[in-house]
C-alpha cells in the first residue's frame, strides 16, 4: 500500500486536540486520545465518512476548502496548516529546486562580519553549510559541527549542551517534519530521518507526533563546558539566491553574562586555533 502521510498527519493531530480545547462536551468513556473522527467532521463541517476515508488513505485529494476547514478544526498553526496543504497537494511546493550545498562567497564574507555573534547557514535537513568563528566556538563541544539534528539526538554532548533538551529536540523534529513535507521525495531528509529513527528512540517518539515547525525566532539555552550557561535569541533569514538555505544569527542581550561568555569563548577559540 502506498504511504499515507496525509492520513497519518490527520490522526496524529486529532489525537493532540482534547474536546475541552474546542469547547466540545465529552460524554462517556473515551477510547481514543484527543477527538473522535465524528467530532472532527462536525467541527470541520465535512461528512464523517469522507473524513474517515481521508485518514484511512482511501481519499487523498481533498479540496483547499476542506483542508482549511480541517486546519481550523484541528487548531493547526501556520506551519502545520501549510504542511497539511502540501500533503493534500493543494499548494505549490515551497522549494522549487534542490537546495544547493554551496554557500555564496559574499554570504561567507557576511558571516565573518559578525565578530562577536554566532552565525551560520543551514539547509532544510539542518546540515551546517558554513559557520563563522563565534558559531564554531559556541558549538565547539561537537566535532564536527555538521548537522543540528544529529548533534541533538546522536551525539553524547547533545543533552548536557542543550539546557532545555526536550524543548530543543521537539523544535528540531518540527523543522525536519516541515522539510519532509515540502519535498517528501528528496533522498537527503528521508535518509537522515531514517537514521535518526533507527538510532534514537526519543526522535522516533517525537516524529510520530507529526509536529510541524518552521525556523523564525526563538530563545536558545546552552550550557557550554568552558563558559557555563548561555541564553541567546536566534533569527532565521531565507537566502533568496539559494532557495532552501537559511542564515541563522544568534544574539545575546547587550551587557548580559551571555554576551560576556560569548566574548570569552570567541577569544579562547581564536587563541586555540592560532597555537
């Protein structure tokens, strides 16, 4: 049987919504986590049998209107709603061409222009394509600084380095789920996901939730073995001339202990590599 990504996503998201979340009364003993299929169909205004066929994979081509109605019923945020449209084939792919691993020389120069700010470039599979010296200093517990997902789930340094590991791990899974939804036929994210599923029970459990999340802005909490606790805010920017690439810039609050920790880390990293 063909893969049923649309149905799996709907089931996972249905299980994540409780009747109280949508002001729906709950009667009797519930044998399912979250909403029943009939409840989703009522909330979305679609035929219950039709919705069942969507989950079972017997119907794979809902209209954009139905997708929008289901998104509202399942309380999907913007990233998850976009992902559902992609699975249903009701929107064009966000990524028109394969992502290049080549980072433009001008962008590399831009990275080096942030002497005290970690900055790096990633692709949709969270491979680190280029990084400036402060980013290399921050991520120095990892050798190499190659893929953010592997660094979180498969590297021993991952858990002690990320102070809020569970939060970071869930975010990483959400990013990979979004990348997979954009181009499920691409070998790169598919092979990475298979590797993570095979070697990390935590990843496999989180992957089954079908949580979708794009990179925008968020606080990050680190505990560096040489600098202690560091709290940073990151911003993600699409690289227009290289679809799929993103520039990630970390920022510490001016005058904060985290800013001082970054300064010390950068100086130590530079001295070490000059010796």
